[in-house]
């Protein structure tokens, strides 16, 4: 049985994109070259890996197994490259970070600090649902996650390392003139907001699940006028006065600085999850270790 890393890379891209043309473009090769490489890999392994007609249909059972091994082998290759780069005194390579949109941590200062210390590291940042984040970590498609720890089962907690970042908090985003019209000392509660138009994260987001759970406990129904996965459109909706937004306190603080909006805490604050950096316990690359060291430097002020 003969195969090489390049063949595994091409196959991994095909499994990820599930489309021959898009996979070929990602590999910077022609589609016939990709098809020939996949066919050669299947011949070398003695089994079909892809169900195809005139186009990609699905992976075979054997193809799914090879995909899992390919991900681990490609990750180990990346780790080896990074370890060898250390011999020359410079850490390089790729670090894939996934984040949920509504965590209480602004990751950009950490990324900026990482780039200042390790300029040759390429960081790929993806915004994912919490479920997709945990799945990509497990499948070696993501190196470090910033998400919620509650959905992790007992078995999953044995698979991952968690670096807690504190209790998540909710806040309300509104325009400055609307904030000025509120009476001093008025508390913002879910009950007080039930008659007000609201723009909220979509129901697929873990943060929204916490919010819906809190509304159910309070016995109220929120007037939702817009739901979106996009943080940009969430903030834009507030600026265009579609309604107020209930978001994480961390996001609210960042948005208020960038968009001239006002963020006010939502009370009471309980049972709305804990944010944590999450990694696999195994297959840790030097770039992952370097970033986690920055996370551990809790006493060092982050670059603004």
C-alpha cells in the first residue's frame, strides 16, 4: 500500500468541500489532476473512497475512515513543520481558531498579541455555532475554540482541555438617545423588555438558548423582530432602530466602542453559561501551545 501526504491533502480537501472543482481550486491544481490523484489513492488502498457519478456524491464508509486518519496525519505534519521551525528560532505555521459569536471574551487583543510575539504564525479565525465548534475540534478541523462549556458531556470533558474565562453575562445594546431617555436607576430586566421590539442572535446559537431559557423561567414572551447569525447585522439593526439587542456583555462593550451605541447590563445575571477556551488533549501543535501560553498570562494586560 503506497500513498503520500499530497494525495491525502487532496482527498481531505475533497472530503471537506464535497465538490471536485472547489477542492481543486483550494489545492491550486486543475480538476483533472485532483481526480487523477484521488483515483490513484483509491487504487493504492485497494478500495473506493468516493461515490461519484459525473460529480461528487458522498464518501464511502472506507472514505470516511480515511478522512479521519488523513486529518490526524495532516495535523501531525503541520506540528512537525512547526517544531522544525523552532530550530531556526522562529515559530511559524497555521493556527485555526473557532469562536462562538456571543462569548464574553474579546479575542482580538489576544490575536494581536500573538501576532506581535509570533509574526510568522498565520491565524485563521472562524465564527461557528457552539455545536459546530465542538465538532470541528473533535475532527481536527479546528485547533482552539472559544465557546461555552455547558454542552460538553462527561465523555467529551475527558477529550478536551478547558481554560475557563468566567461567567457569561448579558447586556442590552441601544442607541444613545434611547439610553438618555431612561430614568436613572431603572434596572433592565427581561420582564421590562417583553413589550419592546428586540433583535436577537438566531436560535441555533448557544447564547440564544440561554436567553430563551431565562425568558421561559420568567414566564414571559419576547417580541423578536429580527434574528440573525451575523453580529454586523445585529449591531446594524440596532443603529437603524429596528429594536434593542440582547447580547453578551463582552460583545456589547466592543460594539458600543465601535458603533457609538450604549450597552447596559441585563439583570438578574444567572444560569447563562460559562465561556472557556477549549482544545483537544492530544495533537497539540507548537502554535497552539504558544497561544495558550498567552491565554494563561491572566495577569498581563492585553494590548488594546
